[in-house]
């Protein structure tokens, strides 16, 4: 048996999982735990052969799919997207991904299961796929806001490795900030999830307790910064720029500000100090914005978003 499992280690992960299903449960129990760990390590290899299901391909699910395809690291034929109205996915179908509305089939055809439905749809979906989830094969990544790992385990059991992930829609262009949290997972499992999201931006492993705050800044935050860019471009139009020029200048200025922080690892005030000449135009504008409540509005908005994110999922929802 050990030789068979070791030999299987050189096989494609899909064949390996199919092979494991052939062994009767009694004989499976005889395999040493170290060989099961070996199997999971093989499963967690991320390459062209990795099979990924995205259940609930709406705004963020589709963005994740686009990010995965954009990375060029995966074969589109190994990616399955579901939603109940699967005809609405016809555009991305052209890239070669599998599309349907059968979540169970999608899970059975995959090792990595990404769930991106609305919080109120989570319980029903988990109950639906629970019978086909296999602890030896699957890893679940939940993108769903406010659903705790323990609440997921209550439905699918505590044997399936589950990671909570909070990316943002910039994942479709390889620029997501994705926060990950897990409990009691092997290093390999978290490493695999980190590598997956690193392909489409930046990744940070945090405590689950920080997930709501990370949602407000990292996921909702995209909208806050977009609104700031819109406001800047409206200001530009008011002082004489054509709308397209104003938006282009504001967008690149925002990108430049973010790039400065990322490149230097500096604090915003350090960079602001370099722009604000004494008695100059920048400090005059900045101070008026602060007087009008710029920082305060952003902080209060983030706090309210976090409050709302924490209350989106209620136990017992279908
Ligand atoms: N949007 C973001 O930027 C973002 C970022 C991070 C996290 N999130 C979180 O991600 C989740 C999804 O957000 P979203 O904005 O992408 O919402 P969304 O656009 O409404 O997407 C949810 C998708 O799930 C599908 N769905 C619902 N029930 C299903 C089921 N039983 N089986 C398969 N598919 C099902 C829906 O399509 P059908 O009605 O056709 O089934 C819909 O396309 C939420 O929990 C949200 O908080 C969102």
C-alpha cells in the first residue's frame, strides 16, 4: 500500500484523487498518517493541473476567476464556475473555463473550492456540497463576508481544511490586497492559499478576529479610494480640466501615492511632508479638506462598513 501511495505521488493530482477513491475505507485507514500528509502536499501543488471551483461567480467570484486566468499559471479547462443563472457567465466561458449551475459537480471535479456567494446564501450552499466534500482531497476557501470558520465547520464538519479570504475586485487585474485567516491548518495549506492569491496581488495572513476590519479597509476600501479619485477629478473639472484629463491625472496621482508607500514602506505623513512646501498650495488645500472632515469622514465610514460587515451573516440563514 505504501508503495502504491508513493507511486501515486508522481501522478497528476486528479488521477491521484480518483485513485484514492478506489481504495475501500478499511484499507485507507491502514495508511500511515505521514502518507496522508504526503497526499495532501501533492494535492496542494498549484500548477496547470490544479482544479479549482468557484461557487457563486458574481462580482468577486468572477474577478477571482479573471485573476487566476490572468496569472497564466492554470489551465482554464480545470477551472469551474457556478451560479444558478449560469447563462449569465457566457462571456467568461469563451476563455475555456467550465460553467454550470451544479455546485456538487463542480466540487467533485476540483480540489480547491472557493465560495463567493452572499452571506445569506452560505448555509444553503454549504449544506448542498457537504456530502461531496472529502477531507483527504478538498480545501475550501470562503470569501463570504462575516461567516466565521467555526460557523462553516458547524455545517461541513471540522475535518475539511477551511480558509477565510478577503480579496478585492482588483484581483482581476493582479492588484488585490487579500487577507487570509485559518485555524489549525497545516503550513502547507496556508502556504498554498498564499501562493494562489500572491499570483493576483498582495497577501497578508491575519487573525480571524481581524477579518471584519480587513474587509472594511481592503475590500470595501476599493470603493472608498475610487470615490476619492472621483472627487479629485470633479475638483479638476471645476478648475478647468476636461473630464477625461481630470480623471486620468487624478487616477495616476492616486497610483503614484500608493506606489510611493509601497516602494518605501513609509508612512503617508512622511510623503505628505515632502509635498507640502511652507505657505504653499498643497498644505492650504489639505488643511481645508481636514477642516471639512476628510479624515473623519473616511474613519467614520470605515467603522460603519465594519459594523455592517459583522452583521451580514446571521446563523440560520438559508
Ligand atoms: N464584491 C466585492 O468586492 C467583494 C469583495 C470581497 C468579498 N466579497 C464577498 O463575496 C460574496 C459575494 O459578493 P459579490 O459582490 O460577488 O456578490 P454577487 O455579485 O451577488 O455574487 C454572488 C453570486 O452567487 C451566486 N449564487 C447565489 N446562490 C448560489 C448558489 N446556491 N449556488 C451557486 N451560485 C449562487 C449568484 O448568482 P445566481 O443568483 O445566478 O445564482 C451571484 O452571482 C459576499 O459575501 C461579499 O461580501 C465581495
